[in-house]
C-alpha cells in the first residue's frame, strides 16, 4: 500500500513543539511534484522572504535564476541536473538556480560568506513557500560548469544549489520503488545534544 500525498505530508511533517513556529516543522523535501502551475504572486512572496535574510555587510550577494517549465531557463537548469535528479525533478513546474557574488561591492575583496548568505536567503524562501502550501527540494546534484555555461553566469558568482519548487503530488506517480520508498520514509534528525555544545562536544544542557 503506497501512502497518499496527504498521508505522506502528515508523516513527513516534524512533530509540533509548543512556541516553535509551526512552519519549521511543515517544510520537507518531496520528489513527487504535480504539474500545477505556481502563480507569480506566490513566487513574489517566496522571494520577498529571501530578500529580508541577513547578510555579511548587507551585501545581499544572492541571485536567483528562475525557470518556469517550457522556458529556456528551465531547460538549461534541467539539462544541468544529474541523472538521478532529472528522473524526479522533471515534473516540477519551477526550477531555480541560486548563485552568489563572491566579492563585496563596497571594496571588491572576497566575500567568504557569500554562500552562507545565499543559504540563509534560500532557507527563508523555502519556509515562505511552505507557508503558501508549496514544496521545495534543493539539489547539489548538478553539473556546475554546465549550468554556468548554459546560463551565462559570470566567473565572479559562486554556484549554490538548484531548487525545485511546486506542489506535492502522489508518491505513486514517481513510478520507481526506490524513489517511492524514500518519499514515504520518516525523516531523521540529530538530537540537540549532538550539535548544541557548551564546550567542544559537550552538550549544552537544555532540558
Ligand atoms: C544543499 C543541498 C543539496 C541537496 N542535494 C540533493 C540532491 O542532489 N538530490 C536530492 O534528491 N536531494 C538533495 N537534497 C535534499 C536533502 O537530501 C534533504 O534536504 C535532506 O534529506 C533532509 O530532508 P528534508 O529536506 O525533507 O528535511 C539536498 C539538500 C540540500 C540542502
């Protein structure tokens, strides 16, 4: 018995923790995307959230190339994806490539935090998308040089991740047992004690 999309969403959602914003527990990364289009309004809201992320020297080094299915940008991003990611991402209505300017504008010195800042903006974007009922799935599995060449990304921009964005579909539509298994498996996370320290590798007692 394959779980339905709704059952899968319920399983994937992290358990609610009182006084923690529910949206952090709502977001997860599906691979089954429906072909339902995403409105400009929803995209605009998602990028509004990205816009207000903090960044070193307020450089806002992030740039997002957005491809809607059927456009040249979509085709180029899709072509850059690895075989595994192409298998499932082809139904996503929107593919986004995040890049970051690697020099500060104010003094043209290297910005060691450019990718860090891009990650923060991307996180805000994925959380806003989740609050709109959308889903996102970030990917490192793509050919960076191919993406750079096909999309004409200048050398002074670092390549971040590709993000598939759209609405969740039925896991059965993935049509592949391994992908369906991953789609319907519970999510795992480390406990706080493994990553919140009071001294190196000594957990901060929180409870
Ligand atoms: C930078 C980054 C790269 C990722 N690359 C891939 C990828 O190439 N293919 C894929 O299927 N998932 C990829 N993922 C998704 C992760 O596997 C997923 O976020 C992780 O298992 C946690 O699951 P969750 O997002 O549902 O919480 C990537 C996620 C991030 C943040």
